[in-house]
C-alpha cells in the first residue's frame, strides 16, 4: 500500500466506507462491546447503564474466577475442547482418507450417511442421544461429552474433499519405498493435509467451545461442568443480580474466540466457503 | 497376488473408516431409529417404553393447545429470522466485498460477532436490552425523546421481535461468512471484463456476482431455514418460552416435554413433526430457488 500521491478520491471513498462499516456494525458489535466494557465496570455502573467503565478494575474478573470458581469451569472447557478437537482431527482425517483413496464395501453408503448427518439438525438427535448416553451410564462423566463428538461428519466431508487433490502417485511411491499403510497416513497424508486440518481445528474449536445445550443436559454436576453451562447456572441462580460478574465471566469465555479470529480469520473463511461445494 | 493386494486394500480402507462407521451407526443411525420407535410409545423414563400406537400424534394434532401455540410462535419467528437472513446477508456480504482500507478489520469483528457463543451473547443482551437501564433503549429510543417503555423479552408483543433481533445479530454475521468467502473467490478479471463491456452495477450483480454465489446462497437459505427451527438455546436462555407461551417455539417445547415433564415418547413424536415440517419447507425452498 505505498501510494506516491495521496489520492483524494480514494481517501474520501475509504473514509465513507469506514463510516458506513461502523453504522452497519453498530448492532452486531453491541454485545461484544458490552461484554468487554461491562467486565471492567463497577456494579453501580452496570446497573445504571453506563457506556464506559470509569476505570479498568479487574475485581470482577478476579471475583468470578476465584470466588465463584469459574477458573475450574474454564479449565474443564479447555480440557474438553482440546480433547475433542484432537480426536476429530485424527479420526476425520483417517475416515476422509479411507473414503477418497480406498475402495471398500459400503463406502458410498458411508459417504451419503456422512452428508445426511451433516445436514440433519442436532436437535433431532438430542432426545434419543440423551437416552442412549444415559443407558451407557455416562451422565455426569467426561465420556458423555467426548464420545458422541469424537468424529465430526463435517470434518470427514472436509478432509475427503481436501485429500481428493492429493495425487495417488504420492501414496504409491510411499508404498514402493516400503512404508506400511499406517505410516503412509501418519507421515504422508497428515503433513499434506495441514491446511484442511487447521481449518477443521478452528471450526470445531469454536463449536465445541460454544456448545451449550448438550453439556447442559449431560454434565450437571460441578466436577465436569463447562464454562457456558456454569455461567447459565450462575445466571439462573442469581437472577437480576451480579451482572458485572456475569459479564466478566462472559469476557473470560470469549477471549479465546477473539484471539483465534484475530489471527486465523482467513482459515475459518476458507473452511466455511468450502461447504458450498455440496449442493443444498 | 494381485487379487490379494486388492483385498488387502479393501481391508485397510475398512479399518481406517471403521471409527467413522461406528460413529455414524451408534450416534446417528441408531438414535434416529430410536426416535421413530419412541414416537409410538409412552416413556416417562422411570418405566420402560409402552407402545401406544399413534396416540402421541393424535394428541399433538387434536388436543394439545401448547403445540398450537408453539407452531404459531415458530412460524412468526422463522419468517422474521429467515427474511432477515435472506435479505441482509447478501447485502452486507456485498458491502464487505468492496475493497477499502480497514476492510479486513471489520470482517474480523463481523466474524467475532458470528462466533461469540450463545451464553455470553445472551448475558450481554440481557443487560443491553434491559427496558429502563439498558444502553440499547437509551441509544435508540429514549435519547430521541421516546417516553414509553420498550419491554424486550418481558412483554407479549415485544418478546418475539426481541428474539428475532437478537438471533439475527449473530445469525447475519454467521451466514455472511459463507458468502464473503464465496464472493472473495470470484476472480477480479470477471468484474473488469464486465466493466469494460459497459455493464451497469445491476447487470454486474445479475450476471457476474449472482451466478457465482448461487450455490452457496442456496446453502445459506436452506441451512438458515433449518436452523430457524433449532434455536432452542437462545429461547431457553432469554425468554424460556414466556411471556404466556409467546416465545415457546417448537424446539423449546420439545425440550420442555422431555427434560421438564419427562414425556420422552411425546418429545420424540414432536421431534418427528419438527423434522417433517423443516424437510418439507426445505424441499420447497430448494425447488423455488433453484429455478
């Protein structure tokens, strides 16, 4: 962006686009803004509807984290999200690789079912899935969250699409070089699919981190409760009070999202524009 | 020898796919079939399911007043939400497709708004939309001299518009990401050729932009339609169906039936009704739109 002469018309255009952007974004930014601002406000400021905090006091965040134990729930959220994302990466890559590079009985059925599972709304599954998980005795154990999410149909689809670009000759060459099939997957396929895996990791991170309804149903005890559920329980228990703490807890919850998107928004953009490949 | 190799490859493929096969069977196919089975039973969780034939469906369509309320609420909500998404998403995506200084900053903010998470968003909206103290009413009503009280979420008339607005505030950015990604993929020379050829703005939209984003716009239309029937978390957090069933959408009613009244058979039947309605609507949406 090095212009020798300042282009006046370009400047006016940039300026008007920037003003328009702020007007458009105003309503979308409102919750983000108020989470950030409110987290630093005193209780009186929040309850008088102040626009800005007078000073940046960290009391709310400290009280929420330590006195109301949000640190523990934050830890749970991190543990679950990391485990699920890692499992998803491995198993989706494995299944995507099998679907595009191997011929086995039932391959097409598996692919079609993966697409259907991608489109069928999660709510349809919630009642029977709850009964199933209850039957397995997983309620209030980490398994209730991890096992029903260890494969992501979207992830399988994404990896299959991506790996279709890898030429078969790479794989054949590795076979001739004496690699066994699992070594090929680990040493050839996984390194090759890094861009798709980054996209999948980010996409799944955001969804697992934000997931609220399923953990609300299956993890009701304090031991394994995740941050969004803990925040909702806190809100329900102290209706109408402690909003400064609720906003502080919200801020803790959205910081990872903000950081990830500042650095990796392009990756997410790529992941989401890929789904356009399927027709409806 | 060669045959052996082919068989070996099939076995390896099956082996690699087996986690996904197990997943689809155990966490997709089986639960789906279970829903169908349970919809013909009465299942209060403390006793095994009791087969009752079509009783659940008969009750839903003839005797259940709450179901009627929930269908009414769902239709109002779905129309409001979908119209908002279908119109504003392409408009805003086209706006952010313009190249200007600072564009990527706004796109990142837009993406953060899309991915904020339902619980933190709900907390923020509860404060922001508070009738007398919230900054929303101050900014948009009271500072312009409006003296009445705007009771978001707690008055029968304003609860649903409030829910539509709040979910659009996260839905529009979310669906725009798909379109912004797709628009970014249109090669620049397409526009240039069209410009040189003397195409007007409208013609460029009609003949360059629209055809290249049509598949993903269809995707947005269908997925937003499906998700408008699924917004259970938002309603659970912000209104919980009130006031007087004004926002008890079908998804929330399913949740209530299962996890509040412990009528799992009835909830399964309601789930199938919801699935049927959204499938039929998607079918028509696709049929109309793909013309």
